[in-house]
């Protein structure tokens, strides 16, 4: 999988959250909590996953574009 696939999975996750009646913005809270706990210590270019900061920024942008 690529970083692009991971970001798409994040977007789909918040779509499912919204459809199920949950607050999509809680996904941002989750990633901020994970970042604070130091989960991703490798630089993004050396990882198959996006950095926590990239995920947070992308989710914020996506959620805002959907009006959630």
C-alpha cells in the first residue's frame, strides 16, 4: 500500500463515521492523540504510511470540505 492509499482509507473512515451518526472530527482527535504519544517516529519519506501531521492536515481539509 502507499501513503495515498492510507489517506484514502482515512477519508473513507470519516465518511463511514458520518453515515453511522458519529462526529467525523473525532478522527482528528484520534490522530492528535496518537501523535502526542509518539507513534510515528520515522520521517515520512522513509515510511509507507503518512506522518501523523500529514494525516491530521488532510483530514482537517477533507472534513472542512464536507462541511462537518
